[in-house]
């Protein structure tokens, strides 16, 4: 006795492939955004380096060169922080999209498993109560484990986010204080 027909199996495989391609496309979108950010940062860095070198070489004496060099530190630090923020935003957006897709797939899979269990229990022969109880408890345990892992993952993501925000705020504040002292 097979619970699923070959058509149902084929549909499940098609759905799994569609989900795989959706996840792959989401990941590639994130990589593309990151590559574009890196190209933009490289292009900007080259242009700024050229301007900075020309400004340093246009100084009349060594003090002008050091003054010009000293004024470049804070903008470079701010740009580095901005770059890191953009990378973090891209990573966070991609992770959120992947999480949403995986959660939707899990919910769909969970419904299918529950349908399978219900069908199995309904069609189980007499005397198989222990097996059906074991099957039900296994599904419940798997759901509880998934929910625990999901909660822990969300807490870890929130911790990383708050630590990142605190670190960038501290770095930005420290850079501002250095610039004020230099002035």
C-alpha cells in the first residue's frame, strides 16, 4: 500500500526544485548586490586616491603635505564604516529573504508530513496503535526542535545586530573625537 501516488511524488519533486531555484536566485541577488558595492567602492577609492595624491603633491612644503594627509583620516574612516554598514545591510536583507523562504518551505513540508501522518493513522491496521503514537510523537518532537532552533537563530541574529550597531556607533564616535582633537 503506497500512501502517495507517482503524480504526487512528481509534484513534490517539482516543488522542491522550484524552492531550490528560488533560494539560489535569492543568494545570487545578494552576491550581485555585494559585487556592485565592491565595484563602486573600488571605483570611488581609486578616484579619491588620485585626488589625495594630487592634493599632497601640490603642497608647497612638508607641513602642507602632512596637513593634507591628516585631513584624510576621518573621511576614510567614515567611508570604511559606511562600506561595512552597506555590507551588513546586504547580508541582513539576503538572510531575511532566505529565512522567509525556508520558513515557508518548512510550513509547506510540515503540512505534507501532517497529512501523511493523518492518512497513515486513518489507514493503519488494528494493533498498530504503538507505531502511530510513536509517529505522532516524533512529528511533534521535530516541530518543537524546529521552533527551538528558530527562536535561538532569531535571538542570535538580534544579538549580532545590536552588537554591530553598538560597534559602529562607538567607532563613529571615536573617529569624531579624533577629528576634533586634530583640529
